[in-house]
C-alpha cells in the first residue's frame, strides 16, 4: 500500500478495466481482448500517473 492507502496494482488494474470497457462500446469483447497488448502499450501499461503527464502532442498522436 502507498502512504494514502492505495494499492498501486489495484489502481492500475481498475484503470485498465475502465479503458478496455470504454473502447469496448459497440464492439465484441473478444476483439478488445485480442488488442489488449496494444492498449497496454498505448496507455503506458495502464499507469494513470504516467498518462496524466502526457503532452498534447502525445495525446494527439
């Protein structure tokens, strides 16, 4: 646990589920899960702290 009581793994895992769920809208889950590796790379291993530091340029690409 971190000093604020968060478990770093759970934070990343929950964020991963949120991202995958958002992209799943209207698609088959099998399609999303097949692309999970790509999502993981695109979203910095589902690390919200890293993503919060993305530049505008990185977001647009």
